[in-house]
């Protein structure tokens, strides 16, 4: 092994150690409670040495975010390639989300951070564009997986709904845990939530919900007035 190759391996090993430290700290403290000083300590580096490998906390964040996006992509591709009826694919998606949450809760933390004000203000424009492109690719893949169940015309909205439902339930669970309350929904609750998403929420007295009158797409957008 040459000197250049050895140095590159060492550099990659140090970068991975920093990412592993970031991952562990985000699990323990959340994104806002994770500082470069704590990351450096966990990786057994000085803070000055850390900045040889990453320019800022934002660069570490984006590296972890790209890792999370790639992990989701591989899982969605596996489900897309799996034979079976649409209902089984939907259950597989819901189960995949549950496994990601159990095995990599830090991914949910970095996804949630994207919704915060100024979350990407310090991220290079090209990097932001790449995050948007790869995330969009994942949602288009997600929509293809849902196409057989939701219909091609509704698959995009269905993908948004299914992900938002699961993600929101996890936010609710974490909020309750942080307040010292019972942390739920649990696995059984998540199963019931999926059933409701697939079949609708039945009224208390049984029977079907009353049909809603059709509305135009324009009039159904909150905060938008129809002209004329």
C-alpha cells in the first residue's frame, strides 16, 4: 500500500468516526443538542482536527442526511422489486418505516431538522439542490410502489400521505416520551393506523361516512381564493 492510499484510508476512517459520533449523539441529544465539541470528544479527536475532515456541523449533517436518503432508497427499491398484490406492498412499506425508525432513529431526527427555519441556510446551493433531487427521486420511487394501490393519478399524494402519517405518529410518540407520558403509538397502534389509512376511519355508529361534495382543485387549496 502506498503512502497516498494509506492516507486516504485514514482520512475515510476519521470521517466515518465523526459520522458515527454524530449519529450516536443525535440519538441521545437530538440535533440541536449535538455540538462539534461533543462530536469531536465522542470521535476521540480535537475539535480543530475534526475541522480538517468537515468544515462545519452543517457539513456533517448533510453527510448523514445523504446516508439516510440512500438507506431509504435501497429499501424502497427492494419493496418495488418484490412481487405481490398492492396491499402487501403497502404493509411492506409501513413495516420498512418501522424498521428504519427502530434501527436508525437518527435518520428521523435529520429528516425532522429539514423542516426547521434556516435548516439549510449555511448549506451550499449545489448541495441543497442535490438533497432536493435525491429526496425527489425517493418520493417518485415511493409513488411507483404505491401506483398499483392508489392509482397512477393519486400515487404522489398517497406517498406523501403515508410517509407524513408515519412520520407524524413518531413525532407524537417522541413528544409524549419527552413529557414523561406513556410513549405511544406502539406497534399495535401502528398496525391499526395503517388499517385506518387503507380502509378509512369508520364512524362510531358503524356504516359509511357521508360522501363529501366534489370540489375543484383550486378551491380546495387552503388560503387560495378563486378569481372572478
